[in-house]
């Protein structure tokens, strides 16, 4: 017994020291400098050992702290994470976007955000514990386009998670050609046209491992985390698979989870003359209510027209891809929940979405 007891004590001490060594470092808040000198506030969630990195980009009615729980869970699996506030959001510098005219806001998004996102990306990959050449990106709403554009600029991005958003024509062309880039996409039916648009992007992916997680309800972007407690865990499993176990690869999706056809107006929009064709379909849909009313036909052509208008709006301006119904709901609550984050992505879209519906 005298000889065994010390051995057991040594084992206990060994595992105690090992566990202590594996404790996660505390999240580190950092100031990043954008190319024009604007301060971008970010948080780095370091893993306990070297591993890949993930950059998470928030939606335009939130801020980086909305990712905190997911980022901590990823760090616990050995994946380093950086979250960042866009300029004008959260704790970052720059003019709050709610104070900017729409044209100026759009110009800043087009001209400044890519450099800001690259600044965050360069910080992430420069950290000693981040494995070079194996990085993931994730975005919600307007963060979807930013994540896709980041992958266009940086081949080190091996995996994407995209929630309730869209991208521009260049981004869609990139997805069509990116056979080696697996994507996980998710959206809910109660989020305007988000499901149709995300199914469209999913259909563009030529990677057999890409998958679409479809909910009947749950809201917009990271709102779905509250309604579907399993979704953050699904995202963690996705990144572990595509960045740790088999970097840049995921098991092929088959059966009921396979791709479905996107609405015709979306399939045509990027083809030669597609914009004109889409405009004609909208024009026809707007005339249909009066014609059908004269004929006494049933159905709800007004709703159909509004849906087509919403889909077209999502394609024309991804930042404003949201229904007027959701924008109304965000209007008062966000001032309390966002902790200073600008809600321009949804509030600005309200007038446009309503305007499109009235044209029908």
C-alpha cells in the first residue's frame, strides 16, 4: 500500500497539472488599426493549443459580442476565434451608420469594409497559436457577403458558415467555381425571403459536402441560436470537421438534404440578360392583381408580387435583404439589445421593402 499510494498521488497530480495547462486563456480585447487609421475593436478567443482560426462577422443589426458564446465553444475545441465590430458599430470607431445617408453608407461598405475585414483576418492569422493556411469564416446577414468576399481574397479560407444573408454577383460567381470550399448555410421561413436566397447560394456551391440547415421559424441570423439551441453546436461540429479533422472537406450530403431548385427569378438573375428578364417578371406580377381582379380569380397575387419584389431586392442590395415585417419588429427592441450597435441594415431596409410592396 505504501508503494501504491504515492504512485496514485503522482497520477492525480499529473492529470491536475495537465488539466490546468489545458485551461482556456481569457478572451483578449484588442484594438486594430484599419488602413485609414480607424480603430476597430475586436476580441480574440485563443484555444489552449495550436489550431486553426475562424473569423466571425456580425449582422448589421448587432455587434461582435453576439458571437461570444459560439466563439468560446469553438475555442474549447481547439479553434482560435476572432470577432470584430465593423466601423461605426459596437465599440469600433467611425461614424455610426444610423447617422449616414444611405449612399454614403453603401460607399463605405464597398470601399472600407474589405480593408477592415482584411485587417481583422491578418491579425487572426498572425497569432502564434493559429495554424497557417487553415482558416474559416462565418457571417450573419450582411456578414454573409463579407465572409464570401474574404474567401475570394484569401485562399487560406477553407470553410464558410453563412446565416440569413446574400452576396453580390461576383460572390455568386466565386461560389460556382469553388469546388474545394465547403459551406454550411442556414435560414428560417419567418425571415422574409432569406430561405429562398440561401437555398439559391447553396445550389451554387459545387462542393458535395456543403449543406443547408432549414428551419420553419427562428428569426434572422444569430437570432436562430435562441430558437434552436442545437444550431451553435452544429456550427461547432461543422468547423471541427472542415478545419480540424479534414481541412477543406466535409462528408458528401445526400438524400433529403440534397439541393433544391431556387425560384426562377433568382436562377435567371445572373444569366445574360437576366436582370431585364427579372424586371419584366416583376412588371407582369404588378399588373396581375388588377387583371385577375377583373376576372374574379382566386389566390393572393398581391402576396406573390410582394415575394418577387423582396427576392429581387435581396439580389440588388444584399445589405437590405429583409422583409418590412421583420424591420418593424426590430425597430424598438434593438435599441435595448444592441449595446450601441448600428441597426442600419434592417431599419434602412424598411422603407425599401414597403415601397416595393406598394408598387405591386
